[in-house]
């Protein structure tokens, strides 16, 4: 998975940001691979930073009531 920069995230529509957030949430909690494999999971710093960036940008967007 490639993590987007803040500048790239800000250019996305709210719908695309929500889809990206959903994709981030689909990442496994921890690595089930052996120690020789490198896999992105929710415990990595890069995942946490990417998720925080998305939620920060979404918090600044206008919210529509249903």
C-alpha cells in the first residue's frame, strides 16, 4: 500500500477520502508473516500517520446532515 502525502489527500474529494480511510481500515492489525517479511499493519508508524492525516483533513471538511 502506498501512503498519500497531506498535499495529495487535500486534493481528494470527501468521497475519495472516505474510500481511502476505508482502505486504511482494511489493513490487518498485526503482521502474521514471519520475521523475514515486511508487511504494513496498523501497528506501524507510517500507517498511524496516514490514518491521522486522513482524519484531520476530514474533520475540516463540511459535514452534511442526513
